[in-house]
């Protein structure tokens, strides 16, 4: 019986492998350094954090304790601000889903008159950089009397999230066969029944992707939050993080700890829904 | 109520509308009205109001006499030209790396997406402290290995702007790499096998197969990235705050700076000045996407 020979890699293969590593290792370092730095700060006592060590001599969870018990001037409203972030992100997700699903259904399935134009207007809004819309939006919210309320940020984020949501959902619903709707109409289903019983269940993967997109967009938003909200008990976590910089002797280890806590939910959500996100979002993002 | 609101949208004005429209179409109008309301209240009204605020020519005279504006315009161009080309070239290169089938590369690609998945505020602030001249990790390492004091990174406008570009690339590179990867994976494998048989080199395969197939996608990505980079407020604002001495502002942070100084007219005027660059890009993107 002949044993399968153990084949050593040829020089060429080994060289190829080495080249891949030569790319992979810098990429890994480049990606992780800012995040690792944040993590090291979060587990360092103040003296270690400011000494530029690559790993603290006495790693500790004390910083997390200070944050959770709100034992610092900058952190006295931590839980309220975390709550604000959560409520606002969830509301933006729900409202965007509602508005965008209805609009995409109307444009794609019901062929509403003027639907094409609405879609183009939405697409136009999507392409205008949000930072440019921020200035007039700030004034508008002032005119509506919404400044310094959660509604200002929720409505602003829904405005920014829904164009892309409508566009992606419209693309996805165009792929559903027309025969489905026709069959349902034959059976005497009304438009609302088709929406509820046929459309929404079939669109579930895209809806999950869009809901996640809107929630993450709102949770991560800094510029609009910092323009539209200002009272310490109204602001969201990112604005609170920005406010740390106001002092000359900012407690950077606490800033990094809070930042680390704030960055965990979106990362977790992203990885949990990665399957939907990668398929749903990249497909829609650039149609080649 | 909703039907009367949407009536001007319909093709037959004046006619008794509900009679002309089928029931599904009435439902369609009802379902599209929420978005139209959002659009009117939070896009049309603010934009119209903003242009109205920026209508006076004196605003633009004042703007062009502000040295910070000129500097911001130049910075924006540098940010766009250097940042986008560097980012897209690296993304193109890395997309070729990440399509290799190795299990460790699969794992690396999962980690690689982190900058895009985590919010920018804590990570940018982390970089900001890393570059702190006295206590930052970078300068402490430089001191440890060379015995010299490192540069004062964020105090030199050129270095500070380069760092902001670096942060921008760090944040958005994963997304574009992912997009370009889907482009690479869409190329038929037969082409490469045929090229292999013909003895084509690595460069020839890239030059004659990969690049021509990816060119339209690459251009679309570059333009889209240009629009988004124009609106990148966080990378500059959170890293340098526009400093030192307001020398690293870009147009998106400049608008906010004027707003904070209560010069709303100038804020709007500076944004209007970006429109000749934004609108053609938007027009082109819309043409591409609504084909």
C-alpha cells in the first residue's frame, strides 16, 4: 500500500504565502491600533494610562465602576444619556422602517402616480452630504420649536435615513414576482392585506438590514446630536463624549471607558446581523 | 385628508380624483404621504430657507475676504484628492488580498470591518490622544526607541490635516474594500483560467482582466466616496477641531464653525459655495443609479 506522500510547499507557494502575511499583518495592526488603544485606556488606572504603556502594569475594571456608578462630574448623567441614545436609535429605526416600507410598497408594487419622481427626490437627498444639511436643519428645528427635544434628533435622523432605506427597499421589492400580487388580488385581497400578509413577510431580510442601518446611523450620529440637543440630561452619549474635551484636564481614561461601552452595542449589532447587512447594504450601495 | 394633500402630485388636476384613481393607487398615495411630509418639512423647507438666508451677495464678499474660508477650500481639495485616491487605491489592492481563499484571511476580514462597525467618536478621540505630544502612545514609543521627542503632531497644520485624512481612511476603508471585493468576485473565473493557460503574468491578468471589469464600479465608488468625503465632519472636527489656529478646517466643519459663532448667513454661504462641486456629482450619481 502506498502512503500519500507528505508534500512540502514549493518555494513559489511559500513565497506567495509569505507575501500574503506581509500584507495581512500590517492590515491587522492598522485596523486594531485605535481600538486597542481605547481598550488599554479603559482597563488602565490613571497613572498607567498617561505613561504610554502598551499594556497596563495593573489592569483594573475600576474605570467601568466609576462610569456605572456615575462617580465623576462628566459622568453624572451617564445612564440617562445611554437611555436617550437607546430611545432615539430605536425610534429612528421604527419610524424609518414604517415610512420607507410604506413608500417603497407604494412606488414599487402599487405604482403610485409620481412614484418615480418621489424616488428621485429621495435619491437626491441621499446624495447631499448630511453635514451640509445640518446648518439649515438646525434653524428649521428652531423655527418648529423642536430644538433641545428628542424629536428634533429623531426627525432629522429619519430624514437622513429614509432616502437610502426607500431606495434599497424599492430595489428589493422590484425583484418580487408580480404574479404574487396578481394572485392575491384574484383571491380578493385588498392592498393593505397584500402589504401585511405578502409583502412584509417576503421582504423580511431587507427590512432587518434597513432597520439595523437606521438604528446604527442614529446611535452613531454625532454632528446632528450635538447641534440639536444641549441640556446635559437630553444629550446622547456621543455628545457627552465630545463634552469631555471641554476641560483641560479631561479624565481620558474615563472618556475611553465610556467610549468603549458606547461602541460595544453597534459592533455587536453589526456582527449579529452581518449576514443581512453585507447582502442587503452592499448590494444596494453601489449598483455597477 | 391624505388624498387631498397629495392631489397636486397626480397627473389629472381638477378631475374628481378618487373617481379616476383605482383603489390600490389611492392606497399608494396614502402610503407615500408620510415620506412626502418628512421631505417637505425637513428637506424642502430647510434648503429653501437656507438659500434664502444666503441670498445676499454681501455674504459672499465677506466669505471671500475671510482667510479661513480660502484655507478651508484648499484643505477640502487636498482632503478630497489625496484622501480619496489613496483610499480607493488601497481598497482596490486589499480587495484582491481579501478574495484569497485562506481561513486566516476570512478571519482577518471579520476583524478588518471593525472600524466601519464601531462609532467614530470614541475611535477618533482615541487617535487624538495617541498623538498627544506629551502623554500619547506614539511619542512615548518614539522617545523610548530614539531618545528624541516626537513631533507635536496636531500642532502643525500639514501634519494635522494628514492625520485627519488618515483617520478618514481608517474609518471608511473597510466599506470600500468590501464593495470592491463584490466587484472582483463577480468577474468570471474562466477568464483567469484562460489567461493562466496562455501564461499570463500577475500584472497582465490585472491589467487586461481585473481592471477593465472593475473600472465602472471603481469610478462609481470614487464619485460616491467624493460626495461622502465632502460631508465628512467627524474626522476633522474630532481630531483637530479645525485647529491649530483654524488652519485645518474643511468646508463641512467651516459651516458649523460659523454656525457656532452665530454667523448663520456665512454658514449657509459657505455651503452654497460647495454646491458647484456637489451638484454635478449628485447629478452623475443619480444618472448612474436610476438607469
